[in-house]
């Protein structure tokens, strides 16, 4: 089943846990912003996913609005895109149940994020954490999305989404559009600055692990200076030198320069030079976002009204898909 707009539809989501960092921005949010003209866009702060890890309720609420504000500050324009909060639309959880009943245990058990997250939270391995991908599939399928712009870590969840949608359509009748992942060529897996073997993540502990979008210039400079590299000295794009490669890729994205010209720029220069240049471009690129957030965050009522308006305008799409799925499986 497809939708009627002449533009292809994009859906994507982000969790309001921890702080939004450069990985989220370069792997996903930046692309949401850049392609707003081209597509019909639906973006979601996925707070129901966030409770798969134990949260402080008040903090979760605050973080949810904070993240929505940051997304607006990044350039999500609600004249072109919908931006809402997952728990505002009940059909997400409701469709997830129907999908749960149509995903084999074996498929779900293969999800590497469940394994990672349960290793990190051994005291709270709950059923929701295991079923997380079904809720994510519901998010996407409810809106008949064509494309899902995400970082590389979400690829496996997207495959599961496609599989369950195709199986459902085959077994019960046409219900879901089959979405395709949109994963950027560069920036799909930004690595931790303190450990370039592991991806930059909101939950990692190290104080120099991630650059957050609201970090001050001093903090950004400190984190860049402390970034782990290697004991060689020439500055070239070489994937086997993970720390250096990660810094160069971030530099490449922000400056939009070619790899050749970046290598020429740093020829004969040391890592210290690269790190300072990198800090500078990050600071300058984040400055307008931070300035815009400082204004937007003063007006919580504005943020809330934008979210509610978006949720109200897209709820009929979600209801329509859910009612169809419900009917097809024989629920009254
Ligand atoms: P989340 O909140 O972990 O991350 C949001 C987006 O940022 C991307 N990302 C990264 N990209 C590059 N390098 C990194 N180090 C990095 N870390 C995170 C993620 O791939 C993601 O695109 N399960 C999802 C949220 C979700 C969702 C959805 C996404 C729920 N429902 C439906 C798309 C469609 C998640 O936890 O993202």
C-alpha cells in the first residue's frame, strides 16, 4: 500500500535519552534537515523506546521536549516536516503488538542491539528491550514510509521491518509500504573520540567520548584535543587508522572539502594541528544551532504546540494503517 502525495515519504526517529551527539547529527539529523524539500517528512522523538531502559520520569519528560527543541534548532522546519512525540499517537504501541505476534523469536533474537544493550544493562533486561524492533517497525510502517534515513547501527532493524511487512502483506493482504533505509556514505558510523573502536553513543560513560550538540566551545576543544589517534604522524584517510580516520571524516563532512584537499591541507602538519582545526569547524557549525536553541528553549509552549499540531495532523495516517492491519488479522 502506498500513499497519495507526489513526494516520497520519509520517516525517522531519535530517542530522548542522554544528549544528542555528533553521531546522531552526522548520521541522521543533518540528512533529515537537508532533504526536507525533496520529501514529505515525518520525524519522531521516540520516548516509548526510551523506557526500555529505566528512566527518571521527570527527566524523560524534560529530555523529550529538549530534544524536540534541538531538532527544531537544527533546522527541522515544521512548515515542511512533521515533528511529534511517539507517545502522542497510541497506534504505535498498538501496531507493535500485532507485529510482535508476527515476528519469529529467531528473527528477533538475532538483533545485535538487544545483545549490546542487555550487556550494558544486565539488571534490567526487560521484554520491551527485546521487542524494541517491533515498535520501531510499527513507527515506520504506520506512516507507509518510503525511506528511513538512519545511521548504520539501525540497518538490521530496518531489515527486520521490511521482512515483517512483506510477510504480513503476503499472509494477510496488502497493508504496508515496504520502506528502504537511507544510510549516508560518510558519517553513518561516527566513532567514540576516546575509543575509535566503538561507535559514538549517548550512553557511553567517558567524559571525552562524544561531542554533544550543546557542548560549549571550550568543551569541544578539550574533547578534540583528547581524541585518541595513533603513533604515526602523516595525516591521510586510512580506514585502518580508526581514530584518525574518524576525525578526518568529521572534518570532511563539516567542511565539505574533498579528501585530496584535506590531505594537502594537513601535509607535514601534526595531529595537534588537525585537532584544533577540527574543533574550530565543529564549534562554528554548531554555533547557529546553539543560538537558535537558546531562543527556542525559552518558549516551551511553542515547542509543545508545534508537537501537538504535528501529531494531530498525522494521526489519521496512523489510524488508517492500524485499522487496516487490525481488520486484516481479524480483530474487531
Ligand atoms: P538513536 O536515538 O540511537 O539515534 C538516532 C539516529 O542517530 C543515528 N546514530 C548514529 N549515526 C552515526 N554514528 C553514530 N555513532 C550514531 N549513533 C546514532 C542512528 O542510527 C539513528 O538514525 N532505534 C532508533 C530510533 C528509532 C527509529 C525509529 C529510527 C525508533 N523508531 C523509526 C528510524 C525509524 C534509535 O535508537 O536511534
